[in-house]
């Protein structure tokens, strides 16, 4: 919720005031006209399927104090807004993304007491963000990114929705292109941050892992001290690009680097084991001698790495580590992210259908391989997006890895890139009888659902565009 006059909004964003309103903005900033409330601000994006500019009058009728157009408003829309006492602004350059980023930065500048923690990386950033939110929230008033609001629209909405009395904001920063994280970091100005890893997500858009590392490292450009707390960036000491990021980006920006993962680092883990459900246990140790054994509800060994990053920042914040870790232990798995559910057939389904990249595919296959299984290990994998020319090679790696992990049945969904996974699995020795191919999630569910049985464990993972969440819903409904 924000409290600003229309003229203040215009000055902060460069927007033109087309129509003066009758009241100040005192409400939520939304991009869906149906969600606007009294005193709110509606920002009208012109999307591929829905043009928000067609709903200016609707938002005014619901009590919006102001609406922001990204095209010339229709005369009837202006008339309706005038009658409702709703101000009308037009975003500079009709760029609503930039409007939101500028507004978020202005609102952030009004709250110097907020301490912002930023989380980015190719894989694991959402889990790390959730761990930080739970840990920090156990001791401070914490506001965090919800769902997938981690882009040029979601990040400013996260900042703009923070309660006035927030003490810490935990913000997730994703990206598809260079300079996106730079723009988001400028809007939220984190003091502490972490980069979980540098993988191959979006390599088709950025061209190389080095370019991905550069894009992730942009987060340091917006980092600022908070009182006596100097800016610090947590990195895994085993990361391929850790020295590159530390030396070329963090050091020149005056940002401290906090390493985790190896004995003697700020934080590391020992004795990592998994139970029958794939949930990790480990002993965490800190450089000052603190230690504690933890049992996580989140499946997979990778979750322990995520926790070391989160704990390093919690320690840097000066929070009680025992209380923080207890809060993380009580944290449930995020929906569609390694979420284990039981089907009526008795099979257990590991729903990791939210999204996928090569590194996260491998991590999830590790979880499947480590879980106790009485029946079959079944991997239902779909294609991964935004890999460009590297797509065939990286899909081949995933297929080969699945075969090497000893899956009993490999179900592949999609087109030519799914064929690449199948061919690589065959090359690694997986028999033809153990490979099934389907064009769609629905076809896969209709054929495979009836043959899943008690004792089977089924991993489901693909890029969001494949829609394997529909496979999960059908299987769980049988």
C-alpha cells in the first residue's frame, strides 16, 4: 500500500497527468483492474492477450484514486474517470515496467529503515528466498516476494505492497535478459544478497554461462549500506563463477563477499543424509563455532546448500541462528516445487512441475534416486525452454543423467527436444522398454496414470510451458 499524491507519483515516474483526480493515492498498486480497491492505483499494461487500457473506466468505478495508461485513453474512459474523481496519468514512453520501477524506487527511498535482502541465481532462488523469509520472519517484521513476482513487474509490486511497519524485505530477482537485475536492484536497493548459483537457465537468450554470471552479478550495482551494516553478498565457494563475481563485481562495488559451503567458510554443512521421503538432515557449522543439526521438510540435498546461504545472511543480520533454523525446519515445501503428494493408486508424486533448467533437472533426479522406493522410480520429464542453440545438447545431458541415475521408467513429454532426451538415455543404456514418449501432458497422464501403482515414486518436472501440472492433477485425481 502506498500513500502519495498524484503529483508526487507523476514527479517520481515522469508520467504525464492527463486528468487531475479528487483524492490522493492511498491503497494498493495493481495491474489487474479487478483487484483495485478504494484509493488504489491501477497500471494498465497492454498485454498480448489483454489490453489494460480497456479497463481504465472499470478501475475508476471500483474506487481507484488514479489509473496509469500506456496508450491514448479513449474519450469515454476519460469521461468515466472524470465523473468518478479518478486521476488519469500516462506512463512516460508508454512503458509501464519503467513506471513501476521508478515508483518502487521512490517509495523505497521514503523508507530508509527498511533493510532489503536480495536473492538471485539460476536454481534454488525461490527455496532460498522462502528460507530467508521464514528465518527472518521469526524475529523481524518481514515482507517477501510471493509466488513468481520476481521480474521487472513483480519486484516493484513486492516493494510497493510492503506494509509500512516492515523491518526487512526479502526480494527475489529473476531475469531473462541483461540489465534486468540491474534495474530491479536500483529499485529495491538491497543491503544483503546472495547468488545461489550460475547455471544454464536462459542461456539461449544470454549466449553463455559467463553472460549469465554477469547478469546475476548486476545485483551488486544496487546494493547499499544500511546504517553500520555494510553490503554483503553470499556465494558458494564451490561455484564456478564465484571468483569471477567476487573479483570483477563485488570488490569494485565495495561489497563484502561471504563464502559458504566448505569447512572454514562462514557457514558449511556436514553429514548430509536423506530420509525415505528425500528430506535432508545435516549438521550446520559456522566459523565462530556455532553448530546445529537440522532436519528439513524440503526434499533434496540442494536444499542444504540453499540453507547455508540463507543462514550466512541471517548471521550477518545479527539474528538468533537457532530460532531462525527452527523456523526453516517448520517450513513446508512450496507448491509444485518438490512437493510430495500421494495418488489414489498409492504412488507418491514429486510435483516439481513449476519450472525446469538443466541443473534443476539433475538436482530433482538426485532426489528421486535418493528416496526410498518399494516399487519403481519413474521420471516424467518435459522440455526446457530458453536454451537456444544449446537446447539439443543440454536436453541430451538430462536424458543421459536420468539413465545414469537408474530410473526404472523414463516418460518424456514434448517434441524434438524430448526426443533428444530419449536418444541420450538409450545411448547410456536405458532399454527401449523403459522409455515412453508423449506429445502432451494429457496424453502422458491418460496412458501412465492407470499403470502407476503403490510403491512407485514419480518425479514430474519440466518448463512451465509444457504444462506438466496438468499431468499431476490428473494422476492425483484418479
